[in-house]
């Protein structure tokens, strides 16, 4: 990539309004991570890997996230761009890889957007049984769309308060659950609770390899932390705020997720966890908290809306990046007077609605493929971040750069990025042995190949369109 191209892109990125503060990007990352994966399906890991295996799996997941975020931090502080890891992959791994990463990440969030609105509508029917699901889905969709198009400030404030509800719910769960473990609360079915859950069926009742088989689900649960990289291009003083946000987010996520899994593994028998209903509801009900189901219903609705809100933000920025790189029509790289990529937001919202329709009319074919690809996409994106950091560091040193001049740098290089890649690859290998998750490879790997092929075809098409200009006026400024 030429210096001129890089400079132009950075200047274009700076047309975004840098209105996000540290509290915004911390809550954006937490909001993108803490969702239904924690509130609804966290018990799945306990059920599949056993109590001790689940705790180990989430510790490995936290380590994997830490390694990846250290790599992203070095890149994002040195180059705070809206395109984030897609731009870094384009620059240091090749434009085809950047193209693939952008489309996979866009698909991840557009699949999520449609499903979040539907799930939120279904939960609202619990309280309003005479209302149709589509009405609530449309209402929530309109609210999220407006939040994104008004301004990045309105989006950030909305996400901050939605995420705060989830964070407070997790803190309350940890306090109440920890109190129950220590004997501060009288709980029902006390004979099935306690540290004895870790040894009742043996240390690894489903086998030690089950830990690797659940790593992809754990990685998916931690997905969303990379939103900090995307927000860096719209953040005030990224050299100061991005490192602070990364450290704060990773620490809180590790405490929240590992603490939650430990409480679940201690209070719930493995065979019940994640099978009957939300493990949060089960624990609250055991302790005797009134209206536990209604409380969690409200929390999960905010989680769904928060995920859709941050998802639309991330998806639209990926489209903007593709257009800014010349891989889509230029109209998707334009910004409104309020500094938001309106056209990219509209198209991303349309993609979410298409995903919603496929979940209704083709759940076993099209939607299954989309969900499978999106599940694998997170790990692929993380691998690209670590690989980009390695390539960036080599390029930086070769160009005469000094490590002490980096405002944020990976310590322990190259072991940190190599460790991140190893953990991500291990997650992909693990799902190959799980029939329920293997479908992600069946759909995900061909989609990756298709992205590279599509990029090659579009590049060839663009070169044919520009070739006559170069022939007519070789070496001229106009050419």
C-alpha cells in the first residue's frame, strides 16, 4: 500500500466525530460481550465440560482475550482508525485478507441484529400476551436505528445505560451467589450445592478434551471486546483512552465471567445447568428472590437491545471501511452532517432484517449457514488481529521505528501474539470433534474461500475498468 493511500484513508477516518470517552468505549465493549451468551447459555459450558472443566475453559478464554486485546491495543493506539482490524489486515496481511475479515465480521453482527430483535419481542409477549412479536421487534428495531443515525454521542450514551443494567445484574448475581456459597443465604436444594459439585462425578466427568470442544463457545461469549478497536477512530485522545479501556474491560470481563461460571458450577448440578432455563433464574429462585424470572426477563431484554445497538454500530463501520477501501460503492463511505455513515447503517439494518427472515423461512438451511459462519468469524478475526500485530511490529522495526516511541506496546513479543493464535487455532480444532459445532467449519471455511475469490474477481474487474485510462495517457497526472 502506498504512503499516499494510507494518508488519504486516515484523513477520511478523521471526518468521524471523536465524541466517545473512556466510559463509553468500556461500556461498549462490556455491552458487546455481556449478553445472552452469559445470561442464557453459560450453563451449557458447565453441562458439557463439567464444573471444573467449565472454569478452566473460561480461564483459557480470558487469557485468549487478554492476549488478543494486547495486540489490538498496540495497533489501535498507533493507528486509531474506524476500520480497525480490517484496515490493519488490509495493510499488513494483504487486501484480500482485510476484505475477508470485514465481510465475516459484518455478517457476524447482521446475523445477531435480526435474532436479537426477535428474541426481545418474544420476551415482551411474556408481559403483554395479546400483542404480536413483530410489533415489539419493529419498535426495538426503530429505536436502535435512530440511536445509531442521530450521532455517535447518542449511540454511546444509549449503549452506556443499556450496558450498565447488565453489569449491575452480573454484580448482583455474584454478590448473591457468593453469599449463598458462604452460607449467608438459605437456599433450597442445599444438598446439591457446594464445592462438592466439582468432585461429585469426578474432576472431568465428560472428559478432559471437552474443555477444548467448548472453547469456541467460550470465545463467542467473549466476542465484542474487539469493539474497542473500532471505537478508537471515534474516541477522544485514543492514546490515553484506548489503553485504559482495554485494561479495564479485560479485567472486568475476567472477573465477571470466571466468577459467574464458578458460582454456577458451585450452586447448580452439572446435569441441570443450562438445560431447563436460564441459570441466573435458577440460582435466584433457589435463594428465594421474588420475581426472579421477571427480573431476568427485563435484564435479558436490555442485553438483547444492547447487543443489537453495538452490532449495528460495528456492522456499519465495517461497510464504511469496505467502501473507503474501494471494495464497495463510494456512497457507503459518505457521512451525514452528524458524522454517521447513514447509508452503511441502512444497509446493515437491511442485512439484519434479511437474517431475521431467513431464521423464519429457512432455519435449517440459510440461517444455519449464517449462524455457523458468524460463530467461526470471531475466532478468525482474533487470529487476524494477532497476525497483523506481528506483521506491524516487523514493518515498524524495519522502517526504523523505535519500540520506546510506541505509546502502547505488546510486552512479551512475539509470545503474546503467537499465544493468541495458538489458543484461537485450538478452539477451531476443538469444534472439529464436536458434531454439534462441526457445522461451523463446513460453512465457515468455504465462506472464507469465497471471500478471497470475490476479492480477486472484483480487483480484476476494477483493473479492467481503469486500464484504458493508463493506456491512453501513460505517465500523465490525469491517469
